[in-house]
C-alpha cells in the first residue's frame, strides 16, 4: 500500500484531482516496484467520489493468480496480466 497526499497542484478548475494526476501517482508507484515492470500491466483506477484537496489516496496492488490471461495489445493475444488498482 502506498499513501499519496493530494497537493494543491493536483487540483483542477473543478476543485478535484485532475485525471492526469491519477496516472502520475500510478507511475510513481510503479517506479518503486521494478518486478511489476517485467510483465504486461493493465492499470485500473477506481474511485467512488472525486478526490479533493486534503484527501489521502492509498494505492493497492492486486496480482491475478498464475494462469490468468486477458486479451490486449496490438495482436490481441492471451498473455499474463498484472492489474494495479
């Protein structure tokens, strides 16, 4: 679990966290987990409410069991997938 405090610069004109910041947080997390970068990844961001200034985010990781596959990529072939949520 990685905690991320929301910064003033993360907030857009609608007073919630800009969508591009969500992916920046995921990219920062992945930089600390090189073992995740050795396999194809599918990132999923789920939230029930907008993230506002002062909120604290938690990044949780879920790895599908061995043998799990999903179709993706230019050739749409079955490959192992790790989902970061």
